[in-house]
C-alpha cells in the first residue's frame, strides 16, 4: 500500500462523488491546502501507462510530459512517472492518455511520485482562472494560514490565522465559491482572510479583504 493511503479511511462501498470513489473516502480539502501539503504540484499530459503487478490489484505507472511545475523544485525538478493504485477502491486515479492536460498534486516516497483520489487531481481545462492564479502565487502566500472546514454553520475562526471554509455547508459537499475563486492569505495586520482579485503590487504580502 502506498504512503498517501495513510490518511484514507476505507469504508466498504460508500461513495462520496467528487471527494472520493467507491470504497475510498477522503477528507474534503480546499485546493490551497492540497497545494501547500503536497511535495509535488505540476501541470502535465499523460503520454503512456502500464500496469505493474504489485500488491493485490497492482500499480498503475503513468508516463507524463511535464508542462509546468508549481511546487517541488528542490525535491524533484522534473517528473517523468506518476504512480497510483490500479484499483479505485484503494484510491487509485484513472487518467486519460494523450487527451487532457492535468493538474496533479502528490507525494514523493522512495524517489517516486504517488497520487491518489485524496490528492487534488483535476483536468486543467476544468480549473477556474482564480485557481490557476492560485497555483502561480496566491496559494503559496497562504501556506502559513489554516483553512477551517465548516460543516454546520455558524462557524467562527478560533485564531487570527484561520479562514472559515463554508463550501461543505453551502454547496452540499461539492466545490463551491470559495473553492473555485478564493485563496486564504495573510494580511499586513497578521491575520488571514479570503482574497479574490488581481495580483497585488507586492506579491510577498496582501492587504486586501474580499468577503
């Protein structure tokens, strides 16, 4: 079993739609959290795949063409192969070959990159403009902030470095407005808040609040 499965809870045949697949459940994660908690974040096209008989179901190894790297420069500046479980029940990811470009976030273990359904994996053409801007610089600016998931409102911050993420309550578990359009970024006063807008003049810190 690959290392990223340590955070996965396998619960029979419960399906969670966007957040997981049959028998694979994952805690909901804002794209910024996925970015900040990943070893590798890249934009890539899958150009090949093969099945290796490891474990009960095997491992899929995707050969990729890396288009751009957003995180992981010092750990693995160029990624050629992506590993995932062959079975979706173990959170394996199915990617199309020579069809789409993908945004891939993953972990490095023993010199290999692993991805799973609990990572943020999305077709590039499905990302919003705000999410693409987040990958370039905004998410990085918010890695010292904490995104607090709100399931049942009202929810409140417990420290100044928190942003309350309400998509789980407002969008019935599907990606909502904050997921698609906002980043949680530290302000000049030291507190964190949701931000949406054009790039600030000073990219090291943001002094703007957009509720």
